[in-house]
C-alpha cells in the first residue's frame, strides 16, 4: 500500500486512468464489432457506415496510447479489405 502523499495520489490517478482506458478500449471493440457484424451479414452499405465511425475511434485509441498505432492501422486495413471483398463476392 502507498505510504507517502505522492504515492497515494499516484494510486488514485492510476485507478481513474484505468477506468478511462477501459471505457475507450470497450468503445473501440464495440465499433469494430459493428463493422464485423455488417460484414458477416453481407451488408456493404452498413459495413461502410460502421467503418466510417470505427476508423476515427481506432485512431484516437492509438493516439491515446491504449493500442499501438500500427495495430490500429492493421485493424483498419484488414477491415477495409474485407469490406472491399464484399463487393466482389
């Protein structure tokens, strides 16, 4: 347990930061899930609309340091690739 005043404050900040990061990660996962559900349903228009919402969420999540920027880029790329493949199928 924290003993000094600064360590107690750091512990409080960690709890708050963890809650914020969990909320952001959950929001990101939910946005990705919406895109994947639209892809699974074969609905290209819905997938594009969901992707339009998910892409900035992924970018901001990466910018905040919750996920790596290249991870966000990879997820966007792979989802986009799957959406494009819907039109060809």
